[in-house]
């Protein structure tokens, strides 16, 4: 087979492969859009706020440093 024939065959295979990948990506985008629309339609409205203990007082820098130090000490104890 001549060099030009091999090059044309390679280009043809490349075009087929790129076309298949492009078609798959288009299909994937379409499926994701349909799923997004379905979720937006059937999902409940606003999520309920998380219930739990809420601290009303602002955390000071000293308290924050103490909490972080305690967390690091607890982590290091668990590793040894």
C-alpha cells in the first residue's frame, strides 16, 4: 500500500473515532440536562434549615486557638 493510502486510511479512522467520541459526549450532555430538569421539577422546594445547637456568642481568637490546639493534641494522641 502506498504512503498516501496509509495516510488517508489513518485520517479516515481518526475522523471515525473523533466522531464517535463527539457523539457520545453530546449524548452525555443531553442525558445530564434531562436529569437536571427532572431533579429541578420533582425535587422539594427549599431545604429545611439544619437543627442543632447554635452558638449565639461570637468565638474569640483565644477560644479558637484553644479549640484548634485541643484538636491537634487529640489527633496526635490517637496516632501513637
